């Protein structure tokens, strides 16, 4: 499997009932608020005059449209890169016009794809994290062994944390229904490209990239959301012992009775072998039953917890990235505008801290807000200027409105020059 740059996971916390580290960066980058809700909340601030509220509302409207225009171009370029790698494509290629699957088409797409994932505030999981998640035993006691040799690329991205409930019954619970809480990722995106191999099923292609989006994925159920070719159920030592031990323990008794009491009676031999063999068979089919129940739940979970596939994932990510971008830019401009008379509160560090405190109070969640990119975007849009002391000075709302309006007008700026009059001999 090709090595790719991986993000630093940060501190770990342990999931319920296991000693396996639950991979988490401590604080999430995602702002778990609907952008329209955030906009309404800010515009409802009691200190705003009606005229200011109206101008800020118009500012939000045109800012949203400009960012949407930028992301449309961005996602359009990403979809174009994905077109030769899309397993669901239903279009006819045009010679010398359509993109073809060149040698490095997958790397080019995945590089652009990673950029969108970061803008949507996802975090890439390290290969070791994915391995640990696959190996972590689930509530049915089944162990999976990762086998990633079939993958040319396997990229897993996660965003948000939650807890999900799972109910089960087995021998340990006395066959009573038990419910446990499991640490889970709110959103999980998997991008996979297979190596050419005779082990692949006929429906699996090695010339495309498969992209999947899931919700509420427990850490210990990671294997359920990866291609089945890369994971296989491994029988634990205790399972093997439960199957073999009845026969092994009964062998000395069987041997002594065979050669002393009734050495040549087929009926007696069958009677002596029946008990240990039936116990072993029962244990084996118990393991098979647990495996089948887990596979049944996997099918059910994937049916209800899959959000999108392939091109659908790219459109979803484009919307998610646009949402995050708008919220970040709006928050930074809002607090710069609120603190314009106090330059000490308009530095990068001060804005970071103030917005994190604001979001903590609003959402009751620890959020790692990074104002640097939003400030860069405000500078690029001409809505703020970085001063010599490192602080930022925003345009007033009326000036910001005029600036954004001019930029919107310039997006499709087209002016046809008037034809010149032909020169005459007298001229």
C-alpha cells in the first residue's frame, strides 16, 4: 500500500469496554451549527441598530453567494478529475476531449480530494489507527484481521464524535439483552482503489476509485465500512479451544474404555464419541451463528447509515466545505467588526480565543477554531487589512458591501468593444 502523509491524531481517549485507544484530536475543527442558524443568531444581537442589521443581512447574503460561486468552480474541477475514475459513470467519452485514466490520475484526484476534505474540517486517520479499529473486538466478540495488500490506495477521513447504542445477547450476558454505548465518528469517508489481482470479485474494478460516506460509525465497527476484501474474521484462540477441547479432554477416557471394556463394538465407539463431538460441533456452529448475526447487522447498518457513494460524496463534501467556510469567514469578520476600536482584540491569537470561547458557550462543545485561513480569505476579498503591528482592520459594513458587490459584478465581466469606423482618405 502506498504511503501517504498523515495527520497528527493528538491525544487519545479510550472507548467503552476496550483497551483500544479511540482516535480523537481532542477538539473538533467542525463548527456544529447550521450556517443560517448562526447568521440569525448574530443578527439578533440586541446591540444592533435596525440599519446595521439590514446591512449585515445583505452582507451575509452576498458573501454566501460569492463563496458558493468559488466552491462551484472548485467542486467542478474535482468532478472533472474524478470522471475517468468514477465506477458509476454513464456517459460516453469523446476522443481528444474527455479526460482519460492516465498513470497518475488517481494521485491527482486524491490530492485534490484531500484538500476538500480538509476544508470540510475532516481529519485523515493514520494507517495505524485504522488497523487498531479493525482489530478491536466488537460486542459479539468477533475479531477482524486487516489485509490491506489488495489496496493501492486506502484513505479514511473522520469528522465529529458521538456515542451510539448497540444491543446484543450472548453466553456472557446469560442470553439477556444488553445495551452498550460505543464511541463513534459522526461522519466517515472512505476512498479506495484496488490493485490488479485475481482475488477480486468480478464486480470489483481496479481502474476506478470507490468513495463512500457513512454516519455514526463506532470505532470498533470500522471493518463494517471497509471493503470486505481488506478484512476477514479471525477465529480467536478461545473459540478454537471451545471447539477442540471437548474432544481433546475426552480422548483418554475414550481410549481406556475402547481397549478395556468394549474394544470392538461400533455402537459403543459411536456412543463414546457422540458427546465430545457434539459439544465441539455446537461450539463451532455457535461461532458461525455469531458471525452470521454480525454480517446481518453489517448489511442492515450499511443500508441505513450510508449517506452517499462516489459522485454523491463529492457533491456532499462540496456543500459541507462551503458551509464551514462561510461560518468561519462570517465569525472572523463579525468579531473584527465588533472589536474594531480595540486593536489588541484584532490579532490572530485574540480572534482565535474569542471565537473559541463564543462557540464553547453556544454549543457546549470544545472546538478548535483556526482563524488564519478565514483572515486570509477576508484579505483576498478586500474585506480586511493586516496592519504593521499584526492586527487586522476590517472594512465597515457599508464599505464591505460595496466591495463584495463590485467583485460579484466582475465575475462575469464582459464588454464588447464598439467596432471602429473604417478610415477614409480625408481622415
